């Protein structure tokens, strides 16, 4: 008796990914360019801001300026690195975070509005249905969403 083997085909779906130049001196033309992929979470956050035609997006203590194509620190705007957006075939894209735990953030996002983070503010605006009232969120649904992600 022979076993039936089925194979899955990987689609040619495209996915935009964001990278920052990670070499020691990114503006030195003699250095080889080394590009580091932002985390899965950061990529989604950056891409959403880009699609909404934002001028910039804030990540922890970094700002990405879309028009200039750079990332700079909020403490020192002279500390800059080029960023780039590439649309890649998903068959060539391996989610490394899927196979390991991401590094834990060493500090929270920047203080922002009532929620101390543009991410939390954005998430709450997108998920208003989870809030029964202004002050009483539907915690069981929020926890269930978080469980699915983890």
C-alpha cells in the first residue's frame, strides 16, 4: 500500500519589508553595506504608517523619516542610518522570529498621549469594539487576542 503525499506550493505573493543599514559607519562609501531587517512587529508598524502616507514613524527612541529614507535617534538627530523598503516574494522570506524568541525590549515606547505609546494608541483606535465603555475594556477578548499572537 503506497502513501499519498501531497505537496504545498508556495505562492508568489509579495510582501514589503523594511531594513536599516547596520554597518559601523553607514555613510562611508568604502564600507560594505550591511542591511538588517526590522522585527516582524516593527515591519508591520512601519508599513502601516508608510501606507497611510505618514511623514515619519516613531519606534522606541528612533524615528524613521520616510521622505529622507533615514532612521535617527531622538536623543541625537545626527546619529542616522539609511533605511530601505523592499518588496520580496514571500517564498524567499523566512520569519526568523517564528523560530526564536525576539529580544526583549529594554525600555518601553516613548511617552505618547494617554497611552504612553503611539502603538497602543493606534491599537486601541483599531480595536474600539473591544471597549465596552471609555474606561471598561473587554479584558477576556483582549487576553484571547494576545494568546493567539503568543
